[in-house]
């Protein structure tokens, strides 16, 4: 049996930034590392070519009468910039205390390694476990999984033979409380580009004559929220799913502390959807967010130009049952209508993802046709978490997005059991990302128990 | 006698970007070039050290009974970025047709070389010309001349012995019409920085919880103008000088065409101070402009962060009798009052400059105590321009800023004769800057005649 922490180090050392062509070697290294690891565990490994980054399928067990779990993960990571804010090198894993630092440590290499290690230990202890296991590890999660729909369509028969999906790419609220994610937000992303004059202009000679695209962009952006914090786009909330009473009750059990959360974020005032607490707002409500803005001179000192161009990067997080294409159109139409004269407007479309919701057994809104193996997995998770962590899991929707979960559901009908493993302080998508090794240890034990209990009786 | 175009090429080849420490060698090269050139013309040259870039003083003629002209110029240039938009290398002078291309060709190396060549030719033809000439060439104009006030205070006695200042760092409306600039706008510049959370955050996990500093910045910016185009800051227009009827009449003689101007800028709608044409607005009215904006992710693709920080670079162009410090305080106080909760506001102060106005002889508002040598210089300019260009000059205020002109006036009492030499199509402060060599030739002849007529009778 391999040492999970040492293997995780090897994995982090591969700088697998999927969005940046400079990291081609890192992507290849990560992919070969994953394929090699499954090979060494006796899995049948297929490296499925896509238009961009290959998807790895690794299978164990062939008896069609056994339950079949599809375990998802991704080997790509976010860009590490700004590098100057990292205290340790982004791609040189460094253990400090009970944490391992490095880009991808928590998203998703650490949690994925947790599940691989669990399976490896389980099969080492019980080589004849009556459970089919297929790992599906993609390399485009951080860029919106553009190759995934084509892959799903081509491999849907093989995937449909699974009973449910299992993954760890969601969050724990703290290291004592497991959350099984019952819903994910979707995504709709695009860029807005404005052009004023045909080139940058001297702000003295021409200032006072034309509309500055930075000003026009600010005017548009400033209209997209109400002062109270609602997205100010007609129709934006039309399809938002009502929150069930059991969901609010489950969230209350979390006992999250607003003061602590504000301190963690470093803010003195929340700005939520009106009528929702911060913890509710990020889980149950959609957003329209500005991920970046640029235009004109950004260096030291001054450059007195009226810039020709300005842009903003916009992302909406969507909740069930909002549809990304519909939301994109609503927001783009609104921006169009609110663009002042004197500037030209262009959109650059980016990726998107559907929101997702799954209801565990025994809730008021559990679907009547829920798969028995899925229900057994949820009950196994209840028991295993209770045993390993000393308290049962909470079932909560969360604010993040794993768009392929909804894609899988749409194409194959499979629901997902999302066992959260990263913590708020893990700094996902930010400098000094890290993963808690104590959580990893408990995660391995929990996944072992869940999979063991899901196997054929 | 030297060849002015060849000397100008040598001058442009020195990459003298004053704001960027990377160009230290270029600054030194430009300074040595200028000092060497005056040395070769028999001038007494002083290279005056400052805290940053030296100022060159070069004098000819010592008879205190002779009129004394102080000729101003600057050897520094704007940054050349974005370099990819240059069609020829920014610091390799290239002649195409009757234009010389290169950073600084028009601002200010070409016009300065025009005046140096005029003086060189004049003295070659008449070595005993009864005129004292002092060139004052600074190296910090493009960064707001931070060392100039200290220099002025230290050298005011020497400068006060001059009768007026002569310079070519302003614009011609077209190559057939000379404009002698009767006023300049001032400047007040600063940056606005907003901070939300203490670090960049995952927009899924935390989206919907806090105010995004990009949104807050846009909200602030969007309030700083009325929809009609006035600066929406209480008190901003309080000290704006009324426009004199002769100024509007002089501008009307220019016969500028709005349609052509819109085509030149590449816009389909003007956005001026209400009640002012584009040509009036940029000359007679102040502005509040956004020179740059930045925050969050600006690369290709997407990065789904809520950024911690966002900033904007703001510059106000001021008209007489607005005061930069007063305007900075008004705008900063307004921004302060309009900053929403949940973000921290900081200002980074940048440079400033007073606006300036001078009235030529014979106008309704000409000061009664105007210096006789200055009045003679203005009348000499009328005659020389008429002879060389076939029509008299127009006296117009312009939108650009040469803050040291107001500084000189304040400290020494000297007014300036500003003989414009660059054209709108010269692309100042922008890629593909160039200078018209035909204008240079006529400029040399005009300056020769003005200085000859200003000499002692």
C-alpha cells in the first residue's frame, strides 16, 4: 500500500493548470501520474483523448450483479497567480503542522487522493469486495469541462451501468462537521468589452469631448444590483427554487457564527440577498459577480489617457432551476439596454454549468423513484460519518459549482453523493492553498466504510 | 550648422521615459545629448541636479540691456506601451513620407529641436543678435515635474531676469493654421483603491455574502458625472473662469468641423459639458476622467474569484481659476461620502498643476500692466506667422496641461508665448506618435523671425 501523503506530494508537484497552455507538461505529468497510480492498483485504465485534456477512466470489478459506484475527481488546478503572495512555492508541496500547502492541495488533488487511498486500502483488505468501482478523473474542471459533454455522450452506456456517483470536491464547514452536499450552484460566465474612441487619447487635448469606456462600464455595472443586494436584472429570480423547511433546519444545526465568518473574510459588513443570512444567501440564492475589470493605464504613477477600451469579467452563480443560457441572455440583454451612447458593446462568451440538487432519503421532497443503491449509500454515509467523526453529516446545498454533476444527471440519470473534504481556510482558487491532513485521514476511513456498506450484501 | 532632422533622430533614439526606472540609461543619454548640443552651439551649459532627473540650463548673451527670452522644453517622454500597437519601433526614429515616427517625436523632442535649430540658425546668421537666450530643458514633464518647484525657488533670480517664456509644447489644429496658446488646463491626479475581503475569494463558496470591490468602485465612478456630462461633484465648477466673447470668436475662426473630429476620434456621439461644443468643452471646461481601472482576474478565460481589491486612476483637467488642491479635496470628499459599506477606501495622491491663462495685447481683458517685451513678442508672432504660414495665428486656450507654465508665472511673474507645433494626428501619449517635418521646417523659420523681432532695436 502506498503512503497517501507522499503520493499527494507527487501529485501536487505536477503543475497541472488546465487554462494555460504554458503548463502543457504539468498537465501531461499529472495525467500520467494518475494513470500510473491506478495501473499499480490493478485497475483497468483507459486514457480517453478529448479535444483538449484527456479523461482517465479506471475500473475495478466486472460482475454485473455487483453495485457500481462511479468516483469522480479532477487532476487540473486553478492558475497560481499572484505568485508573490505565496509563502511557499505553489507547486512544491510543503507540510507545515497538519497542513500540506500547494496549488491544488484542496482542489481537488487532496480530496481525490483521499478517495483513491480509501479504495486502495479497502481492496487490499478485501480483494473480493463485491463492488464495481470506476474512477472518472478529468482535466478540464477548472476551465468549465468543455470536453465533458462530448465524452458523456460517447460513453453514456458505460457510465449508465453505475448506480450513483461519489466524489469529494465540496466543502466542510469546519473540521468537526461533515457536510454531504445536496446541491450545487450552476454557472454562467461571459466578458463585457466596451470600446470608445478608436485608440487611447490624450486626456488633455480630448478630455471633455467623448464618453470614457471606463465610465460607461462603471455605469452599466452599477445598475446590475439594487442597493439592498438583489441582482437588478428583470426575470433573474423567476426560476429560483424555493428553499424547503428541512434545508433551513439542517443549516441551523450547523450553528455557523456570522461574526467568525466576517472575521475570516476580513469584512465588517455582509452584503447578502435581502431576507437571507450569509450562510443561506451563498447556498440558496444566485449571484451576479465581477471577477475582473480592466482598462487604460494600470502601472505606477500616471498616464493621462482616455482609454479606448475597458472590460469586465462577469460570472453568475445559479441555483436550481435557473438555466444558464436563459440567464446569460437576460443579463446580456439588460447590459445591452443599459449601455450608454458613444461606446461599442461586445460580449465574449465563456463557459456555463447547470445547477444541481439531490435530496437524501426520508425528506419531505425525496423523489419517490430514488435508486435503492443511492439510498443505501446515503444511509451508509450517515452511519460512517457518525462513527468516524462522532456526529452525523449535515445535508446542505453549497455555493460552489461542479457543473459536470448536473451534466451526468441529465445524460445518465445518475445522482451524486458529495462527501465534502476541504475547509474554508484551505484558500481554494487563492494563494497559499492547503489541505488538512487530519481531514484526509478521517476522510479515507469514512470513504472506506461507505463503499464497504454499499457493496453487494 | 547641424541638420535638424538628423539631430532629432539622435534625440528620439534615447528612450527617455521619466516615469519608469528601467529607462535610467535613456534619461541619461537624452540629457547628455541636449547638454552636448548646446555646448557645440557655444552656449554656457549648466546641468542642474534635482532629486530625480536633472534640468538643463543653457545660456547665450550676457548684456543685461538686451531683452531676454527663456525657451522651455522637456527631454523626457511618455511610456511607449502598448508596444504591440506600434507599426515601427518606438525608439527607432523612422521617416515615412513627411513624418518622423517615434515616442517623443511630437511631445516634445520635435518641437524642442525646432526651437533649438531656429536659435542655431539665427545665431549663425547674426552672431551679435542683441538678445539673451536661456534654454530651460527639464526631464520630468511627463511625470508632473515634481522637482520643478524646488528648482524654481532656487533659481528664481536668474529666471526673473527674463522678459517672457517661449515654448512649443502645444497643438496646431491643422498644418495650415498656427495657434498661439492663450491658456492651459491644470491637473489634479490621484488613485482610488478599494479593499473588500482580506484576500481573493472563491466566488462560489462566498458569492452572495459580501460586497465586491469592483462593484463598489463602479458604483462610486457612476455617480461622478450626470447623465448629461457634467462632473457631479458639489462645488466642482465654482471657480471656473467665464469664457470671454473674443475667445469664442477666435475659436469660431478656426472653423473646426465636428463631423471630421468625430471621425478622427472614431466615435459616433460626443459627450461634452452641456452647453459647450466639443471644441469649447475641451478648452474652456474642466473634466474628471478615468485613466485606468483594474481589479481581479484580467487574463484569458475565467477565474471565478471575488477580488479583494480594485482601483481606478482619476485625473481632473482644470481651467482657470480652479485650484488643484481644492478640487482634489472636493472629489476625494465626495468619493468618501459615496463609498458603500463593506469596502475600505484609500487614496494614493499623484501630481497636480495649476491652470494658466495669458491674454495677448489688444483684447478686452488684456492686463494693463503687460510687459512691453511680451507685447512685442506677441506682435512679432502675429507678423511672423502671417509671413510664413500665409495667415495670422489664432489665440486659443487649449485642453492640455504644461503645469510648469503656471508655476513659472507664480514664482517669477513671467508669462509665456506658446507657439503650437504638434498636430492632432501626431498621436501624443499613444502608439505611433509622429511629427510632421513640414511643420518643423516652417516652425524653424517662424521662431527665427519672432526671436529676431524681439531682440533689442
